[in-house]
């Protein structure tokens, strides 16, 4: 657990690893061998990566659907696990709710039913339509700067840009699990360097990022989230490994949390749909 926590805390200091990120992305995936008796690294079977960005839902729809098919064609909904195949989805829409729904951290709403636990170093989370995010973060511009992929609600950490997602076997019991893959929709990722719409940072600061970790806390893969210029754009990033390997993911949304006004040099980002392979018990 200490190893996992150390890895997560290292992520908080985003700026410290960003210079190395460009090198790490697209490199062969390596991990320390289990027996520890050699300095040689094992090559892990690489994941298939799915990513897209554009002005509206149609821009990313086909990529999201291809990702769903790669995970497993069946959406297992709230069915108790363990199940051998399929996927789980969270669209934050509460069955058609238009309410602004704040929640604490850890965010356990989908822990038993769909096997994922969300945590943030911030004060909690919120599920809300764009107008509700504007109210929550006291930033009126958010009402038009964000659009949902699955109408009408989005999801965001409060007082932080960090969301950790840890997987469990659906059905209760808090049995740790791992999945073949995870993907998420992101709202309004303006630029790869963390600047707001039309603004380039003098120094790469990073905006929205995702890292995938195994049960031992080892980083398997990390990437920037693809960006699209303009207002209220949508992005998607997901990957699928050949076998269950991902025990948790860390997501960083934007350069500052959405409570930081509408300063054009700050990319403000929230999330929509989470889609992941059926969580499997860790052997
Ligand atoms: Ca939604």
C-alpha cells in the first residue's frame, strides 16, 4: 500500500514528471520482474490505445464505440459480479437527473454496483449539468464552456484537479480488482500544453493527463488527453490491455480546478463517461 500511495503522491507533483512525459509516451511498456533477482526488465504486452477529440459528441462517438467493443460488447449495468466478461459504464446522469449533486471523497456511489471508487485530494466531487458546475464553482463561464457527451450531467473533483479511480469486484465486499482497460470522456481540453483556448504556454505545463497503475502501484502507461481548440469541445482517451492489469488510474483534469475563474491561460476541464472492462479479482 505504501508503494501505491507513494506513486499517487508523486503524481500530485505533476510538474516534476512532465518534462519526462513526452519521452515516456509511446515507449515500450516495461516493468520490474517479480523475482527481483535481475536488473533486466520484462516487456509487457502493449495496450491498444483509443483517442479522439473534436467540437462535439459526434467527433468522438465512433472511437468511444470501438473502445466499448474492445472491452467487451455487453454493458453489465448494476449486475453483481464477478462476471467473466463485459464492461461497466458511469455516465453521471442519474437516470435523467438535472440536479446538481455534490458528494464526498471517497465517492462510493458506484463502489458496490459497478466496482469503482473515486477519490480526490480535494474536498469532494460533483455531478451536475454545465449550469450546475457554474454554480458549484462560482464561475458563470462554465455554463457555456462545457457540454456533456451523455446529456446532461458531467463529473468533476472540487478544489482539486486530481481524480483517482480504484477498481473492486462489483457486488460489494470491497474485493480489490483489476481491469483490462479504462477510458474517459473529457470536456473542453483546449491545448496539450495547459493553456486556455488559443493560448500557448511559454513552457509546457500540461493540462489533462491519465496514468494507469497495476495492483503493486507500478505505472503501466500514462498519456496526455487529446485536445481540440474551441469552446465546449469533447475528448476521449482509453486503452485496453490483453489481460486484466489495471488496478487504479489517476486522472488530472485541467491546469486548475474550475473554481479558478475564466483566466484564458488556465485550461479548465471536467469529465463525462467512465467506461471500463469488467473488474476481475486480483489472483
Ligand atoms: Ca453524462
